[in-house]
């Protein structure tokens, strides 16, 4: 047997990961943490010039013990290693999620170390570990916003730290360590969050008296949830707030209130956060239920709650004072100077909470409540909302422990199609659960209890179920029960208001709509909304606007279904009348195209917002469009109202370019009119549909709808309806190039408007006729007609009509080469379109101005205008305008290369024009492609393109025919002169 090696005096360094075994750290998390631990330690040693291989080291699972050769200067472990280690930790933590972040305790000592065949044995090593495990060291790290706490033995401090020329010894603090057999002074420093230098701190304190054991009841925190998922941002916000508050020299008691709707996970989050914070509060972590919304217990009396807290501190029940105030004072006294974390769960009110709050700033209180607590002074509110979609999906999969539904037969691996289907099914389930944690947990429970179910099956079940809430239940937990508890705590009047929210058709509601729905005053409506918001039963989406969560809407709807149907039907009609009246009032300030033929009967509500200007009208309609659209789906029992809303909204939808919404609304109105055999309603909504299809570039559907409307108006003998429809048909005909037919129907419309004495109708029809005239090359006639139309519209004060006529006049001047006059009238028109808020009108005038700037040689300005015009047309989905603008950009690119590739632009324009059947734009694109080919000396391709363009121009009777004919003649001449040219 070999004799033992002699003991050698060595530097002893031990580092330990704070809360390495925290249950929220999974095995993969721990692997990342251990790898990072060794990486940062080795980096710190390398920076100090210390060889890792030269040091003896022993892994301790959550830390590492290092013995350093005697010849290596001990000062390196004070002057260099801690600072580098702290920087490396900070970098790691910034790049990793919470579960993978590291905070370290580091202990330094030196002494004789003996080696034997089993490893090392040394009283000095044991002493170092006692320092590392000491409660003052753990508390120092917990109270620091940094990631490293350094503790040295008294010997190491006196012989090394005091003589450092790099580190100020006054930034260390002495503490007494009493751990097992060890009772000694130690010195603590925080390298990345240092104590302020204080020479007085270098005085060694007297030993502390033996601390009284803390009653076990002071550690009554519930266990953390092993499968807790998500809430990283909320947790980080809370932890950062605590760390920041701890660093302040003077602070009050830290109270944080976690509120949110039923089922959002307030209690689980608060317990999870408490476990993250536990090390900062070594004197106690208490969980106390207050039963504010318990289905089986009344809210806990504050005196009773204080009794529980006082008993937890070690008091006998018989010694408790009887009065509430006395108990509150005694509670504050018992925990004065202690660091205690208190979770008060499910608080009922401010009055229940106030006596329970500690008086010492070293305590921390987390409150959960279904009530918002604005009257509790100094409370930091943390609203817990529903989960983001990715976290919700992760929660479902984690709790369900559900494998993919199918795999590839050959490889056994999930196919891409299967994976995509699974992802889609998970997304559907969490969406149908409203991203609400409780609902997701219950859905996951259904999957666990039905192993044969796929996630897609559950998604279909939830989607198609008449009562979705019935499937979100398990054992003694259910979404319906969670909601019912909050509902039952409302007053009878508030219950009725909440029930009526299940009747309201829209996604959100304001005080005016609730006043109409509930037939109450604005003050009462405001109070109801504020109260429901304070109870976390509705969410505020914007100042003064509120909405129900999807599942609360389902719950409120189920309550409404069991209420008196006469009452709910009356409420529905009242709110629909309110929306119709306000929409009609707002429509009075919007741009008008034609005189409506449907008479709308309005019922004035008791309260309605001021929409007395175009800006206010537009703002109200923008805000309420989603609700107005949904109103139509819920007003099937009121077809007159559906048709009236469709008529009222048409002008707004047109000027706003809300074409998809317009199609939905007008189709709904048409179905209502057909169901009730309302022929006037059918004709009117068909006209509106025809206009929308026209604006979308769908000439076939536009012609069909207008033709059907014209027949109905003719059968009804409605001349105004006929005139409106004929005027619309004229516009539909001239875009595909049917100029003669367009001129014919517009002349008929003009006659009918003249017979009716409808000057607006006459003026608008004259403007359309003027456009047909200049498209056919009849410039003098076009100018005469357009000037007349503009004068009529100016006299009528019709800004929209004036803007449209100015646009046509501007294009006419452009065609005649009168650039200055074109620019003048187009600028006038553009200003009017801006004032009207019409994106389509602005796009039209920008297109015209861009063409004029091109001809004037201002290429950069032309490019800017044409680019903006194209963006506006693309945003509104108007393909005709896009094709027209692409052609103009192609024209510009032939003269100004920064505008783009002219061939590509003309090709896009040609494809789009052929798709929508706009012959004029198709011919323009072909002519442009011919010019591109001509420039490239590809005469055959140029000849083909010009010939195709000429055929279309000749069919249209366009003045561009002469220009293309000249191009072809020039090409023929060039071919004869240069037959070898390809």
C-alpha cells in the first residue's frame, strides 16, 4: 500500500448553480445549464491565465469543486476571475430562456488539502462548502439583480482581498456564517452588482445570536406545476420589477395584483412566480386562499385570514386578539424585519385585502383576483391575458401528451402532410378554446381520456357542437362552472346586462350601443360597462370600447337563449334600430353617387353619438363596420332592416374601397329581399352588387347584375331606378371597349334623369358620356359635355361629382397635349378626393398627374406619382386601375430606366388587361411591347405586337389607331431598307 501524498496548501474554489433542481428545469434544461457552467468557469480561468488542466476538479452535479496548484497566485481569483465569470454569465442569460439561465454562488478559501485513493479530504474543503451553503450568501444573491455572489473565508479576505490593487475591499460585506460545525465570519461581494464602497464595513461584526427556528407553517406555498408552460414575458416583467425595486435605497411594500378573466391561470402563474422568487424570501413563503369567488365557500373574513397568518408565525390560537385592527397590528409586528413572500389567492375586495398587507418593505405580496383593484394604493397591476397562439399550442400538446395521429407506413416517421395537418388541428383546438389556459387544459384532458381521438377529431367536435362549453369540462372543473361563479357574484341588474351582451351582434360595444340594447341612460350604460370590466368579464379593446372573450360570448349567448325571448328580441331590435339610425346619419355626410330608390324608415334612439361632420361620420363607420356587418347576419327576422342597412352603407363601402365587405353585405340584403319577394329591394341591392363587381374589374358579373336590376326597375315602373342602372351600365360597357353601346345607354339614362328633373343624375351621366366621347376621339364634344357636367355639379355642391368630372377633363387635356391645363384640373380633383377620403379617386388623379409629369420631362416626380397610384390600386384590389398604371409605368420606363423594365411592366399590364377584359389597356400594353421590341431591333416581334394592338384599336374606334398605323408603316420601311435585320 502506497503512503498517502503529503497535504499541500491550495486555493479552493467552489461554484454552485442557484436552484439547479428547480422542478421547472427539465432534464434538457439541466444539461444546458451544466454545459454552460463549465463553459463560463473555464473561460474565466483562461482569461486569468490559469490552466484548467492544471487544476484538480470534481463535478458536484449542480456545481464544481476546484483545487488550484499552490504556485498559481491567489490574487487572480479576486482581481480577474469574478469579473470575467459575471460577464460570461450575463451573456449566457441574455441568450437563453428563463429555465436555462444561471445564477452562481462562488466560494473562495485556501488550506491544506490531503489526497487519498478516494479523492480529497480536507477540513478546508468542508469549510468552503459551509460558506457556499450559508443562508446570508443565498440571500445576498437573491437580493441582487446580478448573476454572481462571491463569498470568501476570513483568512482569504485578510491575506488576499485586503491587499488587492484591483478590487476595493470596502465593496465586500462581513457576515457571520453558522452552518453545522462552522461558525465564522465570511466576506460577501457582488461582482456584477457591487455594494457601494464603505470603509466602515471593514469592521468585523459580533457573532449573531442563534436564530429562532421559523415555524413550518411559514412555508405553506403550494407546489409548482411540473408542466407549467409559457408566460415567459409576464414572468420576466414581474421578476425584473422585483429586482429593480430591491435595488432602490428606499422602498415601500411590494404588492402585485394579478388579474384576468376566469380560467386565465392567475393562481398557477402566481405560484410559479413565487417559486422563482422563493430564494429572495428565506423567512417564509405563504399561500393563503381568500375564497373571493368560490362556488362552495363565502369570501374569507379578514379577521379569520389574519388568524391563519398569525398562527403560521407560531402564535397559539388562544392568544390571538379578538379585534380585526389588533390582529392586523400584531401580524405586521410579527413579520417586521423578515423577508416573507405572501400569495393571497382569489381576493374578493379591497377591504378584504388591506388588513392582510405587511408593513415591512422586505416582504412581497402577490394577489390574484377576478376583480381589478384600482383602489388599493401602491399596487402594481399585472393583467394576465389569454395565451399567445404558440404558447397555447405548446400547452395543449404538453398536457395532452398526444402523439401524431399517423405516420409514414415505410419509415414510421410522420409525413409532411401529417405534420401540417396536426399543426392545423392544434391551432384550431386552441382557437376554439379561445387561447384560454383552463379551456386548453380541459381539452387536453379530453384527449388523454380518449386515446382513440385525434386532435383533428377534437377540433371538429368543438367546432360543430351546439354547446361548445359542454365539451370543455372534466371532473369537478369546467369552463361553464368557472364563468358561472363570476356571473353569480354580479347583481341581478348586472346579470341581465351581461346576458344582453350575448344578444348584441357585434364583436365590440360602446356606451351608446349598450344604452340602446338595455334601454337605459348613458350614465347607467357607462357604469355597467365599467363594473363588468372591473370584474374581468369584458375586455377594453380601445378607450370606451369593450368586447367579450369568445367563450364568454358563447356563455352569454346560452344565458340569452334561456331568457324571455320577447325581452331579448326587443333588445335586439332596439340596438339594430340604433345602428341603422346612426349609420344613416353618418351616410348623410358621405359621398353620394346616385339618388336611392329605397325609402328607409328610421327610429331615433334616445342616445346616439355626434356624427355631424364627414370626419366624425367616417370615423364612426370605420369603427363600427365589423359590427354593422355582423348585424345583418343577426337580423334575419328583420328583412326591412337588412335592406335598409345595405342601402345606407353602400356609399361608405364604395368610398372606403371595402369591396369584400360590400359583396357580403349586399348579397345578404339580396337574399332577404328575395325571401320576402321585395322586388324593389332586389333591384336596389342588385344595382349595388353590379357597382362593386364593376370596381373589382368583373365586367361580366357587373353587366348581369345591372341587367337584372334594370328589368326589375322597368317592371316596377321606377324611372329613377332605371336611370341609375342605365348610368351604371354605361360605365360597365365602355371599359371593355363597347363604346357605342355605352353611349346609347348613357343617352337613355340622361333622358330619364332630365324627365325626372334630377340634376345630379344628369351631371354624373354627362360626365360618363364625356369620357366615352374622348375615348372615341371626339375631343371637342367631350370637352363641351364635361364642362357642362362640371358646372352642374359645382352648382349642386357635389364634391365627388366635381372630382370625377375634373379627372375626366384632366385626361382629356392630357390626350390633347395641353399639359398645363391637365395638371391644373387634376390637382383640383386630387385635392377634392383627399378631402373626401377616397383612395380610388386619389389613385386616379395620381395616375393622371404622373402621365402629365412624364410628358413635361419631370421623370422622377412622374415615377413617384405612378408608384403611389399603383400601390393604392393594389391596396383597393382594382385591377383595371393597376393595368392602366402598369402601362403608364412602362411608357415612363422607355424614357427613364429607373422606372423599371418596360418589357416586364407591359407584360404584366397585358396579362392583367386580358384577364379582366379591358380592351383599351390590352391594346396599350401590346403597343408598348411593340415599342420594346422595336428598340431591341426585333422587327418581327414588334410587327406582331403592333398589328394586334391595331386590331383592337380599330375595333374600339380609338384615335390611337392612327399612331399604331404610323408605327407599322415605319417598321415596313425599315424592313425593306434592312432585310437582313432579324
